[in-house]
């Protein structure tokens, strides 16, 4: 801002005149009677023939009105102090002589014509108001040159009220720092920068009507509070407002143009009687390093709040109090440098309304585009094509946070309360979860939720579980990464554990030492070829795999189960799953299947207590490296599709295979066995016991024997009928079978599958003994 020593001298002189006693002054009405273009300081141009300039006991009400009714122009060529001023329609007061100053101290300027501020250079032209002044009429005050033209208040308390039909305007020649509206003002009319530039500064102002920039004009509001409650600031599409240290209180910003925040920033303050409203098509812009848009109170944004740093620092929206951001507009983080939504205090919360969007441009990048402020989202927060981060302060999502069209949204080091909300990653888009805790809500879409660097917590322990939607993938895919699930969590998608390094990737289950029910229709996948892909319990938590849930190791992949597990879903080992020092019980609707390896190590156990073991993914061999128990209430299901290895199912146990329960045999489509065909369906070292009952395929003229040895269980097709009393399937009913029956004497563990229960009454007793003795040696091999 230019400094003018002359103005300071004039202001002191004017104040002295104001403070002089007015009672002795004689009031003179001085009317211009000279020709158009005449000078103020010529006595003959006035009636009475005295130059109007308060002093010598006289004060002047000045009237500019062509004496013969023609339009006239009067040139102010001196410093003059007057009481009031009236300029009639068609007449002009031209303030074009550099250094000329007109001070009005009587409180009234009535202009139906024009006051033209047109400094020709060298000093300053000033129209000054001493005391409260009404600027009325239907005329205009025009800033008309590129030199220093000022409207000023003699004291900060002196307020000029711009009447409802008055226009304060510019020509295309005007420039910032030269055309200055410094006076304290209440605007009831129109103040505009039309083609040129106009600056409102120094003293605070109130706008009750319209301040605008039109036809390529620029209006700067610098270093003042502009109370805009009930008023409108309007920038048309080719025009601009510049907010430099300005505080806009209430009212509307509209017009489809740009409100550009510069230097020390601009404040939109909706904390009073009326919100600040940003109209449709209108942009509030911070586009230089260090530029800040400060927000307070209630903001209705139907336009765009755009933050775009173009330098080495940062541009930001700064929340100075709790802020409600309503409307159907957009907060836009524009790349490629540091663009932020920040808060002056961690306690301040930005409430994002239901129709509001926070998003980014395609060139926005992680570590540069950041939403640091605490937010409560009722609308849409979206990384669309570009990328940005939610970090620093905790946030709440009650609606939708989304990564779309290849965009990436990172949640770093905060708790995001997502209860009632949705995080959605579209196909080819991703969330990066870095040290984030997600509480409740849904993770949806067909994209990826990837952990990075620091551990991630999905916490369903509050009022709503965390739900992973169908198509969504939550992934720990780097060495040392961990995902902790706090019960309950519902997985309809994929949770992938894929260590790629020397440490381990972990999926941790935390039910405070109790049972963790992992429900849903999804899959937990071991995706790494390394062996450090772990399922881990926190504080003694046990895992209950839900009925429609799958734990999967695909071909060539390795995973470890390090917590006690009860499976009612599916465990599919097409690669290798290691059961490390814990019990794995397959129960009820549970299925253990696959064509890979289940490795039981370090004191672990594998028991099919009441579920189903179905070797082969389709048809194949499931290997248990260690011991395996097939209990009385369980089923073992095998398919027969041919005679060669790999053409029928087999359970291959390298340790002790304790065999019991039901053997269920099915024929693959088109395969018909013949008498003498043999199928080794279980191997063990050793095999202990045999199946308690059998559900065998019915084929014409073909019968089945199940032959158990110390190392195998073999299914034999024969054309000789077999006796149910041949308990050891050796072709004879004899003492060996009697011993087996007596050994099973008593009530059955499983009423529908009971070894030795020949009568089917649910127990082994006298009726069964009678049936066995009745078949003694009557049926041969």
C-alpha cells in the first residue's frame, strides 16, 4: 500500500475544522453558475460570488446545477471543506487535479449526477467524510483514473451510508492500491468494480445490498471486516474478488466468478445471525503458498471451495471453530502441491452436510493433499482419480467416503468412527490404511483396502459391527503389517494376508479372550508364498469360522493358524495351511477340504469332531502332515472318478489317523467301478480304527467292502454280497467281528452312525449280538 504524508496532514487539518465550534458559523448555500469545465476556486463561478470553503464564520451547502438548466462539469482544483453537497442530474464534480481534497462535514452528499475521482497523477485526490454522512440520490461516484483516488473517513467513527439508488463504480482505467474506498461505510446501494479495479480497505464496512465485480473487473477487500449479513457480494464469470485479510460476516457470495484469497487469507464467518452462502457456480479460491481460507460457524456452499498451493508452502482451509458446511457444493483439493483442510484446534469439528462433497483433482497426491481437521461427514468425501489423505485428527463418517476412478484415499494415524457409514473403494481404486482404526460401518466396493507401514484395527465392538462387503478386499501385503479385527466383524469379501518379506503379515482376532465369530460369506486368503502369513489370537481369543466363511490357501501359498479355531465354515487347503500349537476342531457345518497340505506342528491338533472332511478340491488328495482325528460324529466324503491316483479322493495322513464316523462315497459323473476295483481312501501312520458307518453308492450287482489295516482304509468293489455283521470287512462273520461288537457294547455316541449297531436302535446290545450270531459264517468272501 502506498504511503501519502500529504493525506496525514490533511486529515489533521480536517479534524481541527470539525472540532471547531459550529454555533457561530453562518450557513451559505453556494450554487455553481459558471460554464461547464470551470474551476472550483473561481469566485465568479458561484452564487454568491465566493469560493465555497468553510471558514471565516461561514459554512457552505454546495449545489452543482447548471444555471440555465444545461449539464455542467466543475473541476475541484483546491482543498475545500464544505457542509453539504448536492449534484443534480447530468452534472459532474470532477476531482482530477492531483492533490485536491474535498471534505464534507455536514452529513449529506446528494448526488443525482456524478462525482468523478480522476487524479491526473503526482499526489492523491480525496473525497473525505467528517462525521456520519448520507450519500444519497440516484447518481454515481466514479473512480475514473489509474492514479490515487480515495474515499476516506476523517475518523474511523465517521460512517458514510451509500443510499439505495447510489452507484459507486469504476472505469477500466482504475488499479488496486490507487482506487481506494477507505471510509467506514454502510452500503444500501451498489458498489462495483466495473472493468477496472477497486479496493475496500482501512475501515470496516457493512453491506446490506450489492457489492460486485463485473465485466472483467476486480474488487479487493483488504484488512477489514465486511459485515455482509443481508447483503450480496457478486463476481460475474469473468470477474474477481480478492480477499486479502478480509473477514466476510454472513451474506451471499455469488455470480459465477472467483473470490481469490491472497496473502494473509480471507475469513468467511457464518457464526452470527446468518450463514455465509457461496452461490452455484461461484468459487472461493486459495491458490498460492500461504493462502488460507478461514471458516467459522455456518457455511452454505453451493459452489466450490478450492485449495491449490502453487508454491513451496501450503494453501489451506482453516477451521477456526466448529463449522457446519451445508449446501450442494464441493470442497476441492487441487494438486500437485500442499493443499489442506486444517483446524486451528483439534477440538474444532467440520460437519460436512448431506449434499456436500470433499474431493480432489486428478493431480492431487498423497502427502500433499490432506484433510487434517476433525470432520463429521454426512455427505461425500471422495478421492476421484487423484489421491488425498485423512489424517491428524479423528473423524466420523455417517455417510460415504469413497475412492473412485483409480483414485487413492489414505487414512493415516487416526480413528475413523464409521458407525452408520460406508467406506467404498471402486474397482481399480484403493484405500490405504496406515495406522488407522476403523470403528463400525461398512467397507464396500470392488477395490482394495490396503494396510501400509503401521498396524490397522477394524473395530466392531461398539454399536455396529465392521462389515466387509462382497467384492471388497482388505489386505496386509507387506512384511510386518498387521490387521486386528475386534469382534464382531462380518466378512462378505476377502481378507488377504500376504507377507512378501522377512517378517510376518498377520490377521489378529480380538474378542477379549473369548470366542470371535467370523461371520459372512467371504474368504480369508493366505496370499503369500512365504510362510509368515499368520492368523493370531489376542489375549487367548478363539476363532469361530462362520458357516459361510472360508479360510483359503491357494496353490503355492502358505498360511499359519496360530489360535484355537472352531470351524463351521470351510477350510480349503489347496496350498499349505499350518496348524501351529493350537487345536483346530471341524464341527457341525464345517468342511475341511482341498488338494494341498494341512501341516499340524508344534503340538497342534486337527479333529473332525462333527463336521465334514472332503479331500480334494473337486477330486484329489488332501495331505495332513501330522496327526488327524476323524471322530464318531463326523463325515468323511470321497468322490470316485477313476482308479489311478488323482482320479479319486484320498486323505493322506503322515501321522496317526484315528478313523471313525461316517464314510460317504459318491461317484463322479460317468464313472462306473467294476468288481475288484480298490480305492485307498485313507492312509496313516498308523491308521487306528475304521469308519463307524458307511453311505455307499448303490450300483446294480455291485457291493462294497471297507477294509481297514494298520496303514490304510480301502474301499473294495465286489460282486459278492457282504454282511453288515462283517465288522472288519474280511469276508467272514466270526470271532474277530464278535470281539469288535463286544468292544462297542453300550449306547452309541452318534445315534445315526454307530459301529456295531446292526439293529439300528441307537445302541450296541443283545439285538445286535443275535444278528451277528445269526450271520455266523453264512456269508463268504
